[in-house]
C-alpha cells in the first residue's frame, strides 16, 4: 500500500480503539471515528482531499438505513420477543423429549434440536442458549445426565441462533455486503443442519462409548401421547415453517414474511394465554431497543466506511493483498484468526459492520462468492461466541450453571472443535453453502 493510505489506516484504527477503550457505545464510536477520517485526516495529511462532513454523514446514514430490506430486521426481532414471552421453552422440552428417547444420548439431543428450533425464532445466540438452557439443564441434571455433556452441548447448539434463518446477523451482513437476504437465508440451511448433525452425532457416539453415563430411557409412550405432549410445540414449528417457506418459495419477500411472523406470533401468544398489555408492550419495547442499537451500529459503520473510501484505504488494501499473491486458504485462515480475536471483545454484529469496508473488497478481489463468505463469517462469529476465555455464550452458561468459567470452557471444548470442523468443511467444500441458493436462483 502507499505510505499515505497506510498512515491514514493506522490513524483511524488507533482512533477507533482509543474511543472504544473510553467505553463509548460502538455505534457512536464508529461515527466519531468517521468524523476523524473526514475532518481530522485532511488536516493532519494535507495531501488528502477534503469533504463536507455534514453531507457525507447525512448521505451515509440515510443510505444505510433507508432500506426496505432492513425493515425485516425489527420485525423478526419483534417476532422473537413475542415468542420469547410465551411458554415456548417449557413446551419445547416436554414436546421433544418423547421423540428422542430411543436415540443414543436420549434427552441430550433436546439441547441440539431445541436450540435449532428456538434459533429460528430468536436469531440471537445468547438468547437461544439462555432460553433453552433455563428449561433443559435443570431437567437433564435432575434425570441424572452428565453435567459436562449437558453444558457443552448447550454451548455448542446455542450458537445456532446466528446461523439458522431468519438470522439477525445474516440480515446485517446482507445489508453491509449488498447481497440478497433471501439467498443468505437459503444458503444457511444446509450448514445449519450440518452443524446440528455434527453435534447430535458426537452426542450419540459419546453415549455409545460411555453407556454407564447415560440414564435409562423413560417407559415407552404411545404415539398418540407423543403427539399430545408435542401439541403446544407444533404451532410454533408450523409458524416458522410458513414464514421461511414463504421466503424460499417466493411467496413473500423477507420483510413481508417477517410481518406474517409477527402476526402469527401474536396469534399464538393470544391462543396460549400469554398475550396481555404488559407482555405486548414489553415485547415491543424489547424489539425497539435491540433494533435501535443495531441501526446505530449500522449508521456508524456506514459513515466510517465512507470516510475510509474517501481515504482510499479499502481499495489500497485490496490491491496490496492481491499483489502479495496470498493463496485463498491463507486469506481465510488469517481472517478466521482475526474474527476469533475480535470475538473476545465485541459482539457478532459489530464484528461484521466494523470489518466490512476493509474485508469485503479483499474477498471480492480474491474471487470468493459473497454469499458463501456471508455464511463463513457467520460460522466464525458463532465460533467466537464460545472461544475461551471470553466468548459471550460462556458467560451465559456460567450464569445458568454457577460453575466457574474454566469449567464451562473445558466442557465446551469438544463442541468448539466440532465447529472448527464445520468451518473447515464449508471452506474446503463451498458447495455446502452455495448449492441450494444456486439451484433455486441460478449461479
């Protein structure tokens, strides 16, 4: 890279870390760093072009938020908030338990399947682990299941909240990378199922190798009783199936499907007797707070991206990487390490919007498919959620179990390794991600 761009990049990076170290909100920190790039850099480096900060700020913020696609974000969040306040977690354990009794590992699979279902509701990793864990962990331990496996399987499966669509992180990435949200949702199906299969497969193998550590199965339950036990869970599964099916089959856009999801969630809440004025306002305010936080981060990232684009940093960095002749695998390995380190300090959404302006030009120049990279980055962000010593989901599980962070980390390590395997598989075999969207929409 040219010396000017290198110095500008280091100045912006230093300013960003200094501002965030002061405890400033990430969205405001990104806005402030953007101001440094537009106002301060031309003063410190006279050769750089000057731009009116107010016009750049206005156009960047408006361009990032005035998006019909982005309207799906608060709606999907509200859908999850509504269902979060129902008895979904209780119904989930009671409804799933009869169906997994004959599998090796038995009720341990409830963690994986339950997290997969709740992931399609919440779109949040921490919310998925916390909600399912509040019900499943006490029930599993009470029945005599081994605590380390119960904690580890919940930690791994909890990360599905980011990958199983509709995913909030996927929407944020789609807006940042300007790629189709629908294609991203479809691309996440096979990797999500693959990750669930890896987790359940490990549980089954571990159970077969350690039969004494798995409690005996409950007495057989007639098929009609199984259906009755799952009666409260079926409507939620049908709602999720309808919402995602309306997207996949082209009946509705992601935003329109999110509206169906909100209406359906309100109807299920009313039917289950949990909808009242208090729960309605609580769910609405929860969605507003989360959406405003994400939109502030997106606005700040858009302004910083503009500032960096004017300085020529992303283009110069992409050209520099191309000139070095790095292999695609080397680039992916380096990015994986960077995201794992970033995951020790910031959340997944901030990781994506913070790095998009620099990373996406490099990925495009290297020839990677941006849809594939979206799923790859979601997997790595998931991995960062359980990366010791400060993965966010580890702290969620520490709060649920009362165990120290080292114990939780040790219990999580087998599932951490399985997620590394998943990252390696989608990297070596990108068709795992791209086959389904390419089949439905063409390459």
